[in-house]
């Protein structure tokens, strides 16, 4: 990291509060902006406040916070609003405190929330369960800025006592409540908002977003590694920029190396939206909504700022956090820090015999994976039988899907899925929202078994196996994150991702898509470690139609 106690930057200064751009110089003393002078200067670049990701799960980058920061600052990001929901489901409050402590070791502004759904549902095995005591402790902490996404939206809409109690505790500490209500519109959306929910990042149609805005909610436009809603929702900028925030939600390391929120800004400006409006949405809206201590390029603010070449290309030249130069022309100055590797992993190796499924009906219920979406379809398909075992049908792309309890020895849950298009082998991950049991898909029981056992041997990770080789990336922190250098993890991930595409997958982010196939709170059909789950009826369902 490079730090100077006193310095100045000159160029085109963007004052988002006053909505004006002027030539001048920013003076920084001990990390604080001491004065801003409007004057003629030679520099043509632009100086503006740093960028903010308004909703992300750091764990989904497979990097601990300090390594995430190392990659993100290169793209102008200085802060995130981060739901530690993933590690909370594995390690409880200790996991949340781990994220806060590690994030505090580097010059970056992580703002964590109190995870509202631990576990997300009673229909899966999780590592921990939060009760009122845990919610009080978390929301009472000064480091916790908000109550994170209320995934049990049916519970909120129907005024479930426990869901409402969480919201009451958040209100007691004057902390906003984040939402998570995919597809909810009309009267239900109104009830959801009236309960006290203030945001939603799960909208996938403009109508849904406008409905929620009309009831007072803000919409986080999401563009992550798997879920991509930018194109559908960006027109909200036209008339509702004051209600729009930008977020990634989930970002795999190879994608984070390429870009972050800066990519969304570039796309929005190229579409013709006024840069000042876009930047206010990205920067001021999350600061004001969550009460973040991030500088907005005003006198007496912390010097959280970026330098870009112009407002068309929006190339990030420099990034400063609290006055410290943390990135310069694509080079990150954030150093790796030594870190512990807490975990909660007790799965036992399995055999191929445990994946056998006896045929019991005429049709098979099949999960339809949808590229770029968290929602899934519900298909009824014929099935392939070999030696009285329903097996993967590679020719018709109906592959066996497995979820295995990672917290104790247990029998695997089995279903079938379409659109992974693997022609050989299998892939496995211990990143499986929301409880992070082991999830795998493959072309044969033997390949699935081998891929799962690779992950079990490492006590967490992602793996692939095909006809000629096998690869695994260990994720020793809660089975979710690596402590290795972020760029090294990104390179390893890109290699394994490329291999999966060579195996036939046409999905843009097969591992990220796989990780959401156990996400029960997103309709329509998913698989938990306890069985096939109907996300519309919110109950278990049979694998076969008799």
C-alpha cells in the first residue's frame, strides 16, 4: 500500500452532491479531504468518489475479504454492502465476526449485515441456527449496518411472528432491512414493503421492479457471475434513478479480475444514460440508504476516491481509500495477510451404490437450469434406466444431480437436471446456497462419486473430473473461501471453468449456476440434502410422477 500524509490531486472534479463538474484540486491531509479548490489545471482526467457494490456475498468470490479487496480496488470499488449469509450458515456468529476481522486488516470499507435466514429454510441441513439472542447481538453491533435479505418472503407477507420479530429488532437499532422476493408483485409486494423491507435485488422484470418502487422500495440492479438482470432493469434509470442501486450479488474470482461495478457504469453510460445520474445511483444512493461512512468528495470527508480517464471509457487510473493509494493503473497495492482457516465439515466419502435410484413411475421431475437466472423451470421427462437404476441420460441432457450433507455422515439426496450439457465426467462444489452442503452434477454415478470425494478429502472446494484428468480447488475457510492470493485463485478457477466448458457445458458460469441448485427460496424446483423441493408450494415433492 502506498500512503502519503499530505498530497493533492488535480483534474475534473465530479461533485455528485451539487451535481456539477469543475476543474480544480483536491487537497488531502491524513486521509481527510481538507479543501477543494476550483481553479484552472492542466490535468484532463476525472476525480470522483469511489464505487460501491450495494449487495454482495463476499464468500461467493471464493476469496476471504482481504483478498476480495485486493482485486476489487483495481476496478474503483472502495466499499461493499456485504451479506455474510453464507459463512453464517456454516459457522454462525463466529463466521460473521471472522469476516469483519479479516476485512479490517486492509484499506477497504466492508459493511456487513446481520444475516436474516440462518438457516434459510427448515427444509435443509445447516451448520447453525440464529434465534432472537443472535439477532440482538448482531444488530446491536456497530459494525453491522443492516438486516440482510429477508429470504422467507412468504413468511414476511403472511406476518410470520419470527420473521416480523427480526424486522422489529432491526428497527429498534435503526437499521434498514434488505429484501429478497423474486417475482413478487401487486398486493404481496405491498405487504412485503409495508412490513419494513426497503430494498430488493431479485427483480427480473421491469414490471416487478416498478411495482416495488411504487410501494417505496429501492431496486438493486444486479449483474453477477450467474444472475444477470442489468438489461431488463436498466431502464429504471430513466425516471427512477433515485431508487436504483447497482450490485453484483455473487461474483466468481475470474470475473472479479475482469471487472466489477465499473462495468455496469460503462454499459449504462453507453446506453445513453446521464453519467451524473448513473454515478449518483452507484455511489450516493447506497451511502445514504445504509448510512455508510464512505467519502463523497466533500471537504472533511474521508478521501475515498477514484481517478478515471474520462466518462466514456471510464478507465480506472487510481483508487484511494481513506487517502491511501490502493490501486494504480491496474496494479493493486493491497497485500495478502496471514489468516486462520475455520471450518465445519464432517461429510463422509460416498460410494456409487449410494447414488442408485430405482424407477418408480412413468415420468421424471427434472430441474431446468436457466442461464443467467437463479429461478429454475420444472420439466416432466422420460428417463433412462440401466440395471434398475435411473441414470444420467447424456444424449438428452438429463443429468443426475446430488446434494450431500456436509455437516455429518448422511445419505445423498438425488434429482435430475437439464441444461448443464456435460458430455463426460462430473463437477462438484461445497459452495451451495444457502446451507452449503455438497452439490454435484455428472454424466455417471462413478464420476459424480469421484468428484464429490475429491471435495470431501479437501474438507471443501470445487472439483471436476473427466475421462483424462481431475482437478480440485481447496476452499478451507468454511468450505467456501481460499486464503491464497486472489489472483492465483482466479487463475485456478479460470482453468477449471474452461475444462468444464470443454466437457460440454454451455452455461456462462456452470459452478455458480450449480451452487444455486440447492437454493430453496428461489422457485421453481430445487434439491436440498433432504430431497427434491417445490419452491412454489414450498414443500418437498416426489421425484417421479406415477
